C-alpha cells in the first residue's frame, strides 16, 4: 500500500460538480485545492478589461500574448478562510463567475500560449504534492503522473439544471434552454480544441454523479480509491 502525499487530478465536463467535490476532498485530507479553470477565467477577465476582446468578441491574440507574462494571477485566502482568485493582487473572484466570462472562457482557453502560461503556474502548485486540482487536462497534460485521476461526468440535462440553479441564485436571468445551449457549446470547444482537449486519461477512474449526492461521492472515493493510498477523507 502506497503512503505519503499524492496529487489527485479531477477532470471532467463543466458543471459536473468537480470543484465542490475537489474542495471537500482537499479539506478532508488536509491538502491544497487548486481550481485550474479559475486561471483561464482570470485571463479571460484580464483580456476583456484591457481591450483584448472587442465588442464583436474578436480576440487580439498577438497583443494578449505579449502582455500575458507581465500579469500575475494567484490564489489568496480571504477573511472567511475561502480561497479567492487575484489578478495583480486585486480580488477578482466575483467577476470571473459571470455568464459573460463563462461563455467566452473556452475560446481563451484554447489558445496554446494561454495554456502554456497557465500550466507553468499549475505545475508550480504541485511541487510538494498534497494537492487536489480540478480542470479539463490535469490528468492528461498538467500532471500525467498524478497518483490518482478521476474523470467526472453527468448527463447534459443534469449539468445544465445545476448551472441554471446556480445562476438563478445569483439573480442572473438566463433561461434553462440558453444554459443548456451554452453548456453544449463549451463541451464542444473543450473536447475539440487542438491543444490538450478534454478527454479521459487512460488511467482515470470515471465517476458519473448524475444521481449521486455529494456525501455518496465522498463515500465512493473513501471506499474505492483512497484505501490504496492509505488515505481517507474525514468529513467534519
Ligand atoms: O471549470 P471551469 O468552468 O471554471 O473552467 C472554465 C473554462 O476553462 C472551461 O470552459 C474550460 C477551460 N479549462 C481548460 O481548458 N483546462 C483546464 N484545466 C481548466 C479549465
């Protein structure tokens, strides 16, 4: 039986509940949690607020590539103990979760120079292991040697309903149909881009949580996967 700190890579489609699950697993193991999608969202926010995406949605790739090395994106802990995404030291967490960013982030994330920029930051976070990271290519490209890889799926209808409810809770006006449409578009771009598309790593274990509760997901990882590493998620 293996022991010591490991890297847990959690990949999957949007709105499969990756980050909720990953956060809880990290907390229960005393590991660091890293949301790789937040970095792509932060780059998208930066591109919008600095004029690299015009009103028609066209991306000024050449100039974005030039300035990207000069920006700093980091995760900091706020007063409530939550991890927040910062751009050049300003907390941008609430700006990166809007529908505008969600519907444009896949086009930014498919640019190879953006992926290179983000990957450097992500790999740095894994230097000391003890990390749970979620995303689209963590088990295939960022940490291909991660000790444990999970690929999360759920039906389109279930995922769109989860996203729709999240947006409603935030007071956004999107209809269920528009959320479903947006989700299908993002799935398409995420799985068809030429650099590191979303795909299940050969050695990843699939978790279809269409009809599972979060508690059942934790019970699943504790029973099926973590005993191999002498680890257990403690829910407190
Ligand atoms: O997980 P999320 O919805 O916050 O991710 C935002 C976008 O970033 C998503 O459309 C795909 C992209 N992404 C990616 O290409 N690779 C990752 N490792 C994480 C996210």
